């Protein structure tokens, strides 16, 4: 009996030692303090923060705005295999987000954005603790990380408005006590402070194009101030336009323009092709890769649902169909100017109507080259559910299956084409908008006309196989005659729609201007006669300008987060 006891004790002691050894093992990917104290490790954390702003997914997008800014606007329908296919986006299209669960898009995007904020804060803690003598890039890396953090907070602000904001000094306990009750102005100022720090401390040029520079920070700060200028009350109504903020927009965009670092590309197509990415128009972009030694590369899968369904080179999934309203909006009059008041009176006859060339850079139309490939024109047979969503498709953010940037993984598509966050065309139109609202619309005229001149010149890639153009292009410049503030405002708002059509900015522009309710309900009133699936859609002012705060987050904080109005 004694011998058995001794053996049992020995075995038990050996088991404890063995367990201790196993528990002492550090799993791969786990970081401890000493791992992130050296310059190389800190640089790795900065790189990880850059990677994080591209780490969304199909049902938790953080850089593609197709669902949040395109489908919720008058630009696009959800598409796909009928209204029940990815029902949350259908709910967005009907402005019916008061359903009990929105666990995919609304909640997952919130989480993915906070993951990117967390990476920026982790990087900042490491950089802040570094000695400048051994880490001479300390200030620059701090500025980059604050730029990246502000980028993610800006996206959250556009989507949810009332968000919690904390910096790298917040402990876990602090974060759990941080409410989402900042005033609208104060939350904009917190985001602006990060961009201002970045603008003050970043170099004018970086050796690596992927890194933010001084002018990217200034351009982003201008965007923050432009949104902030349209002051909203608690129910999202625009109550005032702050001219001091608009003057900041002018000053900041003037600096970016005067730098001489950026200019409009010769052809707008250059913004949508991987061969011409990181070009003179790209102010800041999220970088993607393929054939980089990993299994699938680092690809944009957020737009992966949006390829034509029936096309043999794709096979899935037919989401993101251009609206009839958007197609009609591209028609032009005898002077090549928009048909502001009559564009949507009937369905445009594209065989006879004259159009803005940007139509064929944006919309897949039967018989027209798809994505600049005349050998494979778009076909109505590629449309997944024409009975519900019509025959148009989108293509700015899609790539040809023959592109070196393209990869199909199972039924889904990914692309290594960079995702532009800020372009020079946006800088020009931000400045034009500020000038118009300041009553200096004469200064906005050449800026808007520069955009239109580029559009007129962007026809080189649009020809069919027989050498003819698929559409009758006519686009003209605005005259100074009759260029009043009201007319200039209308022209600016139209130009933004054409220039960024289907890129997801439209909804957020409408909210910023305070005209989302009248524009979208007028759109629905006509469009539901053409597309009966929209019969129950209705935009409710004071609620639908923003997404609901995810209920899971309100529950997790024990009610500390307050729900947005109307939900």
C-alpha cells in the first residue's frame, strides 16, 4: 500500500511538471511586452494598423460603401437573388432597420471598425513608449497611427453618428465607462484633432506610397470640417451651415492643391483599374495585394458579391444593380448639361439620348463593353433577377476575370485593386462646395468644369469591338451666365453624384446636405412604379439618416450606450 502511495505521488508530481511545461508554451501570434519594445516590432505594429483598415469582410464591410451608401441612396438596388437574399441589405433599401436582429452588417461592421481602432491604439502605446533616440521616426509613426484611428472613427461617425471615442491611454475599465453621448460637434472635433496632429507631423512625401502624408491628412481634415459645417440637431436636421468651418475647408484644400503633388488623371477609368492605381489622383488608398506568398493574397472581398451572376467568367452573385434613376441622371441636354428637372420623367432611351460618358464607366448595359473589354460586352443574360431589379449592373469596383488582380475563391470574387479613400477629384469638389456655400460660387465654377472636362475626355477605353461608341456622348461646361448660388449648388450636387456614382458616397452626401428625406422619398415614389419591390420603402427623417447602434453593444455596456433616435 505504501509503495502504491509513493508511485501515485510521483506520477502526480510529474503530471504537474508536464502541465507547467505545456502552460509555459507561448502560442504563435501572441505578443508580450518584450516582443514589442524594439524598433522592428513597433514598425510591425504600425504596419498591422495599416492592414486593419482593410480588414473588413462581405457582411461586415468597413471600406466598401456599396450597401451603406449606395443601396441606401437613389444610385442602386440591392440586387442578388430577390429581396430575401442577404435580407439585411434589403432592410436598408426599405429603410426598415427596426427589425429585432441586425447581427451581420450593422453589428459586424461596428466590431470590425473597433478592431481597426484597437490596432491603432496598440501601435500608439508602443510608439509612445519608445525612445526617440533609438526610434527616430517616432513622431511620424504617431501621426500615421492617429491618421488611421481618425479614418476609422470618421467611418463610424458617418454610419452611426453617436459613437464612443477613446484614445490609446484608455484602459479596459475606461473603455467600459465611455458612453456614446458626446455632442455632435465634440465628436467631430475629437476626430479632427487626430487629423490635425497628422497634418502637423507627417512629411510632405513618404518613401512608401501606402503611407499617409501631410496632404492626405489635410484633405481628410477638410472632409471632416465639411461634414461638421452642416450642423445637425439631435434628430439629424441640418439647422445651420457654419461658415468658419467652410473657410477651413477652403484653406486646407488650397494647401493640397498648391502642393502640386496631385492632379486629375487623364481618364477617369484610371481610378478603377489596378494597372493605374496609386496614380496622381490618389491622395490616400487602402492597399491590397495578390501573389504575395500567402494563400489568397490580401484581397478586397467586401465587393465580392457584386460581380455579374450569369457571366461565365464570374458565376456569382449579381448584387448591386444600378437604378433606373441613376441611368436617367446621366442623360444630357443639347448643351451637354444635366436634365436637372426632367431627367426622370420617363425611362431614358439609350439608343437616342445623349449621355455623360461616365455612364459607361459606371453601369453595365446590354451590348456595351463591360469594364473596358470590348470582346465581352455586358449581356442581359448576366443579370441574376431582372424581374425584380431590372437589367443594369455596376462595375466601377469590379475587375475583369482576366485581370492579374482578380481571384475567385469558391463562389466569391476578390481583387487586389486598391480602394481609394481620398482622391483629388474629391478635393476639388470639396473646395467647390465650400466656395458655393460661402457665396463665392464664381470660384467654384472652374473647379466643377475641370471635372467635366476630364469626363468629356474619358472615352478612349469605351469603344465597342467595331470601333464605335456604345452611347452618344455629349457633356458640356457650365457658363458663368446664370451661375447663381442656387444653380451652382444644384450643379455641385449633381456633379458629385456623377463623379462618385456607385462608389457609396451618395447617401452620405444627401444626409450632409440635409436633403435625404425629400430626395429619397421622391425617388421611391417614381421608382416603385418601375420596380414594385420598393412598394413599401419609405425614408423617415430623424431616424434613417444613421444606422441603429447595435443592440448587442447596448446590452454589453448594460445600457451605457444609448440608441439612436427612432429605433
